[in-house]
């Protein structure tokens, strides 16, 4: 459960190695579904130069434009500011802070995969993001009571 005050939005950080696929999709999907109710960021332990083109294409199919996104480096203060940290294959490079909720989503890396192979990864991320959003909103309602 995420501890928060009733007037604050939960902060979620998605982390993968290159910040060019999984974490970008997850952040975009959560931002899309949350509609401002959650603060969302993504980062990578070793960011790539650009977002995976198959990921950009798969997200465009859902009406979400990642074409201008740029992979960013994971910073310790991003983790410190987050309520929930979702890792996707970043291993031991993600700093651990007490009192944070950590989850590891074991998902295939879309790097080097075709659009047909990326779609099921995107869809699984979307399912998990929707479940996470439901949990976060329930936690927010419980805190405000």
C-alpha cells in the first residue's frame, strides 16, 4: 500500500536499463490512464540514444505519441521522490530507499524485436499499469477517509 496524504498524487517511477522500451511504455500508459491523478516518470540505468522505433509504433497504435520522448538517466533523487518504483530488468543498479514500494515486473525487453513481438509486451504492460492504477486510487480513497 502507498502511504500518501489525501491532497497529494502518488508518484510512480518506471525503471529499465535503456529507458527506450518497457519503462517508456509503462510511464506513457499510466499517464494516459491516470489523467493527472498520478505523477509519472521513467528512467534508465544506462539510457539508450533513442526510443525503440517498434515501441514508438506500438504505442502510436493506441494513440500515444512517444516520438519526441528521450531516454533519461536514473537519478537517486527520482527514486527518493517516488512512492512506487517499478523496475523492469535494471537489477542492482536501482537504489533502494526504506519506505518505498518496489515491484519488479519481469517482462521481455523489446530491443531488437519486431512490432508483432512488441505488441504483446505493450499489452501486458498495459494490463499491469491498469491494475497498479486501481490499487493507487483505492489507496488514495482509503487515506482520505
